[in-house]
């Protein structure tokens, strides 16, 4: 009988839990241990719904109710990894505990980074927006505070602002970027959300930094001073603008770290063949779908089943803030100086569509207020279609068009009698 493998996973969010699932799928007899500082599993992507009272804590849970039993995982709750003994193949925990492993998956995620803003350090009325404890604090804050300033207008910042919408507080968004969700949207698509948030009473300041915060005798923040001189009243300051990977416990381990986080390849493997990484711990692609896939791929390789991250669109995002649906793929803000970049736009009756392609290959796309075209996009991307050879307007393509390809890989479209057009 083969030796029973000992797999250890650190981190119980998207990458870690899906790593556990894949390990059990690939190895029915293995010993699987999950280590996490959290005592419950919850989705960080919908923490705003808990803040706003639209979900209970139980409805934040994204795994099966019988997760531990179903996947036969020994979940060590409330435990913090403080180091690695790579030579001895052991994870070192706070309190002196050691957990042996044959293969290890590090999916420890990230934490809020508080920028070095003048007077900010040590303020009792500031917080991040990363975990359930942050939200518990903010739920109480909303009962007594009236002016909330949110630093950052990325996905987390917008989630935070939405969470406060129905709680009777004044929310102000600040960001050095020129518009909200600047990694996912272009300025035109962002404007739809900016206008909608303004209608809901959210004050917004873009293209400005925070120079300092003003504090009282108790070092509590009373106002925020922007780089353009604007002064904003502030009862509570929420930082969502930056995150740092949870890799502090790895600093003396000899594992390769970049300035962003843990370094691993397309298979998830680090510079130690028995240690893998997945999710936010890399510091390079902090979105849920990527974390899920990286956790699955890393676990598959740990169990001896080769797999790689091959998706070009690691930056795929879908969002529905204020009921406005948007899909973003890849690079939607290409370099205007790149003459090889071509952009196709449809903008009519509130529906906005944009395709960015280079040498015929789609490298980015945006769909807003009508994301049904997303299926067509995925077909074009999956089939690596050269859009310069498509004679039909891109916005008129439907699924039937994917069955007609000439020998030279040029797409053609039947006429009304079902015949291909003459050259």
C-alpha cells in the first residue's frame, strides 16, 4: 500500500478551500490539514452585503455546510502560521505547535496597508475593509458616526461605499486615480457609476491624494485634507486603497518573494518543489476567480496531476453596483501611443461595448448594461479568432457564425439562402 500523503493548506478563503476540494478529488486517501486564523469560512467579496444588513453572517459562507466532513479535512481554526521548517517539512504555528507536511499550499491572502499619511498612524477611528472583524466594527460605527471617508475606489472601496448606502451615513470616496475602478473600467464606463453614486449622495474626489488627516487631542481623525486643498469632515476613515500579501512569516524561509508577495509559476510551484502558492498571497492578481483557479491548479499539481494557469484574461471582472451590470476583460485602457492597438466601440441608449485588439487578437473588452454579448466574446477569445478577418460588424455576431471558417482561417457568413458569399 502506498504511503498516505500529508497535504497542508494555509488559508481558508477562495484559494485555500478550493485547494482542499481539489486535493480530495485527486487523492481519496490523503491526510489534509487546513490551517487558518479565521474560525469560519466567508466570502470577502460580499462583506459589504453584511455591512449593509442584506446578508447574515451565515449567508457569507461559500462552502458546503458539511465542508469538513465532506472533504475529510482536519481544520485547525484560529491558528496562525509564524514560520516554516523547510528542511523538516513542518509549518510552525504560534504557541510552538508544528504541523508536518509532504506538500504545502500557501494561500494566506493579504491584509490592509495603511499609507504613511501625516497624523494617520495610531488614530483610533480608522480601519481596513478586509475581514469579518473589520465589518463588525463598522456596523457599530454606522450607528453613531455620520461622515465616513473611504480611501480607494477599487473593487473593495466601491464595495465598502455600497455597504454604507442604506445606513444613514455620509460617504466620501477619495482616490489618486482619475476615476473609480480604474483597473477594470475606462473613463466612459466609470462615468456611469460615478453619476449613479452621486445620485445616491456619495461625494467623490478623483485624481487627488490625501495629504494629511486632522486629529483632536485624543488623536481621533476629524477631517481629511486632500492634495488640492479640499477639506472633508471625517468621523471614521476606512482604508481600502492598498493591500500587502501575508508573507511576513516567510521572510526567513528561503522561499522566493517579490516586492508584491510570494513568487510561484503557472503550476503554482514556488522555488521549493514541495511548496505551492495561490491567490492574493502573490500580490499580483487579487480577484476571486483567479484565486479559485490558482488554488485548484496548485492542488492538482501537488497531487501529481499536471495543470497550468493559461488564461490570458486573469483580470476578468463582473460587477453589478447599483444594479448596473458590467463585465471587464483584460486591458481596457491600452497605451494610446501603440499604433498596433485597435478599438471597436458601441455606445447607444445606455449600452456601452468596447473591444480592444492587437494584430487581430482581442486583448481587452468592456460590456456595460448588456452583458449578454459576453458569451460571444468568450467564443471569439477561446477560438483565438482574428477579428480583422471578420467581415460582419463585430456587434452583430451570433453563435451561428462560429461554424464557417475558410482554409485560410478567414471567417465568412452565409447569405440569406445559406450560401457563402463569393470572394
